[in-house]
């Protein structure tokens, strides 16, 4: 898929594949009828890595990298993740707001030329349940990402045995690669 075609996407699904030693994610376009369509990206994350790094490919053959994100430091409660394109050029970053996340998970997304975008769990009761009852980590949640008082995108975790997300982009200026990185990061990094 060409970058222009990816940037034209306003809605996509992210699904986690169940694997033993790695986390894998598929990102699919969603058609006007709500049906899952073309594979946009495929990601793989090694479990138990000392320094988080996720490579996102164009497809599951893993031949062509599309983008990636990597933690700046090994251990950091409010970790910052740099997002780069396939050639290593910076696209932006995302970081967890540790203090805000004690009650309700909060993330900040930055892309040059745009205001800082902040995403927070919509439901405080769900956020508190997920923190204090480990067996409820499967509960769905909803993040709204807003910048300059305007909605940019949302990520909704759906009910189910496998982690599944619906991503809706409201602001056409935000780089979809950065949105994909943040959506995958929510699953891969949320419990850390």
C-alpha cells in the first residue's frame, strides 16, 4: 500500500494474533460497510525485551518495514517512544503520562506541525477496575485523543478473547503511521 492510500484511511481494525513468544498484530482497513478489508500493516514485538522496540511491516511476510517505535530508555515509568518511518526518519513520538495514568491511563502523541495530542481512558470506573482486578484486563476500553480542543483519533478495545481494536481518525492531518504505532502501543505497552 502506498503512503497516500494509507493516509486516506479513516478507520481500521487492529487485531492481536495469539503466539507463544511474540506479540503479533494485524492492521486492516475497514470499508464503508464496516467490513474488514485489506491488510495495511503487520507488527511483531518480542516479549520480555529489556528495551521495547516494535517493527511494523507492510504485510506478514515481514519483507518491507513500514515504520517502527522504540523506547528511549530501558526502564522508564513514563517512557517515551520514538516513531520512525522505514528509513529511520522521525515521524513523531508517544509517551505515557505516569502521574495521570495512576487513575486513568493517559498518553501524549506528538507530530511536528500539530498540537500535542492527549489520549485518556474515557471511563474512570473501567480504568479503576482494570487496575485493581488483574483478571479483568480483558475489559474493553475507549481512548479519545484530543489536541487543541479538537478530536484527532480514538481507539476502542472490543469485547473478546483476542485483543481487538477499532481505530477512528477524525483529523486528516495526523500521520496514520503514528496512529497505528499508538494503537499497537496501547496493547503492547498498556500494562507496563
